[in-house]
C-alpha cells in the first residue's frame, strides 16, 4: 500500500513539474501579428475592404463544393445495392452518373475549370 502511495506522489510531482516546465521551454510566440490576425481566404483583413474580389476564385470554390457534395452522393451507392432491386439500382446509378458527367462536361466546355 505504501508503494502505491509513493508511486502516486511521484507521478503527481512529475506531472506538476511537466506542467510548469513546458511553458518555460516553449519557443512559440503567441503575440505574432500573423497568428493574431484572422484568416480570410488569403486576403489581408487589415487592408481596405473594398478591393476587387476575384470572381474566378469564387467559381472554383463553388465547383469544389459541388464536387464534394457529389462524392457524398456517390459513396453510399454500393451499400444501397442490397436494399433495393437490381434493376431500380442500375437505373438510379445510371441517372446519377449521367447527371454528374453532363455537369462536368458543361463546366469543362464553358472553360470555368481553366485557371486564367
């Protein structure tokens, strides 16, 4: 019993020492200008707020969001196969993939995927 109490006291003292020593050894500067300023999509929040905004950046971001949502639609498709009939599953998969591929082709033909 004495051994357990001694071990608990030693562990407690080690943890207490670690809690006090790590902040002293930490070289991180929490008051750096870059760390204190919020991140606003690559724009400096301390500059003028009326500078021109790249609409192309916005459209690329929107396409990324759309393709991200498409992935969440495609991922559960194999699991749905066991819940519905094979023919209706094939029709659903074909329509979903056709809509996604047509959307991709339209964006490609429009040229909105090219970074200018």
